[in-house]
């Protein structure tokens, strides 16, 4: 071991997950430039410990509570000093293999190890350049994850179940690759695994994670041969400590819990909308990748499918409001000649300032908000967001900013698209139902209450922009933070999408209601005296 490499030390570390204590007053040192193996049965908390060491979980993160210190030498370990190769690989599938490595290298702020380029990293680890990331085999994805982590050049490498899900031959290749990487680049390496037969040959020291005794026990080399027995005993103790039955909550408890979640959700949405405003300030350390993420979310929010969606909705809105207003007007033979001009003016006003904005914002909340939440939620479930944190591309900087600007630009744009379709549909419906009056009559009266003398803008455009901006920013913030919530399964991603549709739609309705109270206060018809 090199004398100038600092160890990683756990000092009086206690960790709990909910009411379950995982570790208690643990003091352990992982020497620098060594491969340390942490073994134990599945589900004891090994991955939680790895995230604590990597800085991805703070002392108080949701259900995870930690006390004590994790030091790198004599100081606390900082986020980004430890590169994590996740069990799920956490690759960004929308990027090429080269893009994944380039992102890590560009955002890390460190010089590449050995001066290697992203292409050279892929060549060295035998990752094909031309195959899309999503189509790589398990072994290739593992090598790409290692290449990406090495490109960020962290002093510490953490591996979370690196051979899980791989066949024995590929697992052996990955183990050999880890050892070669460790020896070549001199990284301090910690591996958590339950696949000890594959990884034990490359280890310099081994720790047994004993969640029953709440300890991390270093095993001497003469104990390694009995490692399987030790793990089985820990697993048996773990099962004996599990509760035999779970009490089902009654109807009253379920009702109270549901109401509590609703009010907590309401408060969360208000807070999310405010937090999202800070995302409007670009803080990208790398402009190229900031722009790439903005383009990604811009296509989700106001890409071609969204434009078609809003075009069709606008056409239906304009046709229905105009056709049914005139076609089913009561006593049309007597009253329509007297009111047709007023009705045309009212239609033009309400389509521009009420009908289209509300409809467009609700559809944007449902369609675009859901798409963004699904994207962010999928990244959360696949640990891509955690991976981005480790190589210097924090999601709150790169993703939130891109999302907020996409909605700030996309909401007025999609509203305009929908309004243009509504106007054309209204003209078509009027010309169909009133061929004797013609398009000129419709055009003169439809826009009469909107035109301003000496101005290119319609009456109320400022109010319109205000509520569109408020709606778009709120939808963007809600979509991001709903996707950001912890995800333990694909079902959690689906639930977050449903929550976004619910809360974003409700938020939009409240915004338009509040704006209407203020916006149209001065337009109320005063009684004649």
C-alpha cells in the first residue's frame, strides 16, 4: 500500500432504516489502494452503507438515519470523491456509450486519468462504439459503467453487486477487470456483494456485514474458507428476527393516513412550485451538456407529438364552441340576427383568453407533465440520478433547469398552436353554418374585442402570458419533484406519473381561477342607472 494514500474510516457509525437498526457504533478502516470486500446476505443494508460512503445519503435522508462520521483521511468524504458502479449500471440509455463517458469526464472537473479520451476509455475496456447503450450485453454495460466511472477520475471506486445478474463466465471477467483496473490506476476500491465466490480471489481484505449483531466484522484470511457458513448463519439469524405477521390497518387508520397524505401532498406541491423557480438560474459547469439536457426535455415537452396533440385539441375546441353556440341557439330565427355580432365578439374573446389557455394548460399538465415525470422517475429507479451526482452533474442543476425552461418556453408555444387551430376551426364552423354571411363577417367581429389601436398585441395578452408562465413553471416543478421521489419498483414510477397528472392539473385549475378573479374584475358589467 502506498503511504500517501488516505484510508476511508467509519467512526462510531450507526445506521438505521426506519425502525430497523443496521449498524451500531461501528469503527472500521478501509486502507488506501486496497480492494475491500463487504459481504453478507441480500437485504442486510450493504447498498445503503455503500451510498453513505459515497455521499449519496446524508445523515438524515428519508427513512435512512445515520450518526457518526465517514472520513477520508482526517476530513469528511465529499460527494464526487467516490465513483460508484451501480448494480443496475445506471447508464443513460438515451446517450451513446461515447456520450456516457464524455458526460462523466466533462462534468467531473478533474483531469482524465492518464490523459485518456472517452474513446480511448471505451477501447481499453472493450466497449463497442457503434452499439446503442440500451442494446449492450450485461458484461458490456458493466464495462461501460466502469469506463464512465474511471473517466471521472475519482480517488475511490465503489462497486455495488458488480456480478449480480451475470453468468459465471462474465462474472469472472468482471472480477478480473476490477482487479486490473485497481492495480493499473491505484484506486481505493470497496465492493459490496453476496457473490463472494467470484470476488473473493481479488480481495485484499473482507468484512462481514452482520445486521443481527449490527456490526461490520473484519475476517482474517484463515476465516475466508468458511465465509459461506458465516453468511448462512447471519441469514438464519436475520430470518429469526423478522416479525412473523403484519397487523393490517383498520378502515379508520387507512382513512386518516389517506387524508394526511393528501394534505402533505398539497403542501409538497406548493413547496415544489417555489423550489422550481430557483431552477431557472442556469448553473451548468458544462454548457454543452446543459444544452444537451435542455434539448432532450424540450423534445418531451414541445416536440412534434405534443404539437400535433395540441393542434387537434385546439381544432376540436374551436369547432365545438362555435358550431354549438350558433347551431343550438334558442329561438335562433328571432334572436340570432340581433345577437350574432355580440356572440361572435364573445367567442373571439373567450377562446383567446379563457377556453384555449385552460384547455391547453390542462393537456400540457397531463401529457407533458406525465412524460417528464416518467423520464425523471425512470432515472431515479435506475440510479441514473445518483450516478450523475457522483461525476459532477447534479440533477438539480442539469435536469431541473432544463425542465423548467422547457415548460416556460413550451407552454406559451403550445398554447399559441392550439389557439391558431381553434381560430381556423371556428372560421370553418361559422362559414359552414352561416354561408350567407361569409368569412369577412366572422373575421371582423371575432377579433373586435381583442384588437388594440396602435398595438400589435391583443387585449389581455399580458394576463395571458402571466397565467401561461405560472402554469408552465408549476407543471415543470411538480413533474420533476414527483419523479425525484424514491422509487423501489416500476410501480412507483407509474404512481408518480399518476400523482403528477392529479397535482399538476389541480394546480393549473387553481392558477387560472385566481387569475380570472383578478383579470376580469374590471370587466364586470355594471348595472345601468
